């Protein structure tokens, strides 16, 4: 079951039967299938996640009673107690081929499960039941959950005003926004029957280079940088361009291409990561003279999260004025307060 993006939290009576609201978690969407001692974790894209989270599999086996299929989010938290937040980078590092690293990270950055829907209990398929009923049965499944277990039931409210408070407050703990679910709706796999309200911000960034499109024609993505203490740091990129625009950008950016004394394009590569180890990370470097305004969801550490959207060129902006300090960050909020 997927979510359609909308701009604002809808009124509770905007749909027949009313809405239920809950926080939007920023982790790996996951289906948990438990049949006795057999536990399987499956991503939204139907990829197996079980081997990467042995500590979570053990916790589900120990604490989740009976057999069930639960929809939820796998997350990792970081920070000291009282000042914790979701840590996307630490979560991403958990997907690694080496068994020794999986074992080590399961102890250093243990994962937790946030449950928010129920598909089956025992041999009973409950996907045709309305969400209000599925939620009640999910609460019963989690009733009596051992204190300290890394399995959590997401909080819900039927008060739109409270959901709007959550939207603002919980961002400081690394959450993505708010989700609205129709209380009368069945579970509909693959259909966008939920509504999601996500944070949107804008910033000015320096274009530091571009990657050639996989077709070999035009710009595939623009690479972005922000200054901190006089140094330019890579913070992400923009990739959504039409075929025509990709070709136009090559011509527009040609005067900025950095070349050596012989007129050849200078060689440049971005840092490799676990996701790019087998990919071409080279790019065409540009003199940092052009500024672009972008829309984004959030900045985690020194990187834009999720999709970054091109808004407009900003010829009026000095590139060195594009600093990390300009980014509007949410006030810190303890993740523990969201989970309690």
C-alpha cells in the first residue's frame, strides 16, 4: 500500500469514515512475515532484507506472538538518550555483503521495527478489513510487548490539529512528515490509497559538475555543492531532466567546464560508497560559478535526502554565499518521545 503526496494535512472528515493520522518514518519499508520461529523481512521492492538484520529477526522471533504479517519500517537511531534521532546513513550502512560486517553492525547500530499495519494473523487474511479494525488487531498483537524490545507500534491520532503539531515537532527527530489513512479503507497492495504530507524546503547551491546521461547523450545529473568555512562540499544532485533539456544543458555549461593546459576536460570523481562501488563515479567538473535554487525534503548531515528538484537559476547569487548555514533545520526533538 502506497501513499500519494499532498500539500496539507486533510481534515478528519474529508473522506467517508474519517482519517487516521500517524508519523511518516524515514527508514526501510518492510513486510515482516512470522510463522512460528520462521521470520522473513521483505522490502517494498520485494527484496530480501532478512540476512542484514539478524538482531531484528531474533527480536521478532522472541517478542512477536504467534504468526502474523506486519507492515512497518526498519529504522536505526543515533545520539545520546534524550537527544536521539533517526539515522539514515547508519541504516544504509547495514546493507553490506560481508557477513562479518553485518554481525558487527547489528551490535553497533541495532535496528528497530516500527509497525503500522497488519495483513494477516495466524491463517486469517485481514487485508479486506477496514484500517480501523486492522489497527485494533495490531494493537492487540503488540499488547504486553516487553519493555525495551526493539519493536514499536506507531502512534496514531484522529485529530488533524494534533497531526499538524506532529508534522512540525517530529521533524526534529528525523521523521519525514505525516501520513493520513482512511479508517474505512482495506489494505490495497501497490495502490496509492494513503496520503503523505512531507516537508519541503528550498536552498541555493553551487553547480560543481555534471554526470553524462546513461544514454551517452546530454546531462544525466547536476552535482551540487555548499560552502562551509571556505571549503566546497558535495551535498547531492539533481537528475530529473527531459531529453531535450539534457542536451541544452551541455551547451549552457560548456563555458564553465574545467580543462587542463592541453584543453582536455579535467578528470574528476566523486567519493565511492557501498552503493557506487561498481559504478562509474566520474563527472565533468565545472568552475563553481553558477548557482541554482532547489527544493528538497531535508538535509541529513551534509547531504540532501530524497529527491532534489530544480527550481531556477540564480544569477543574482554569489556562489560563496551558498553555505550550509543557510539551510533551515528543524529544532531538535528526541526520538524517544515519538516512540513512547
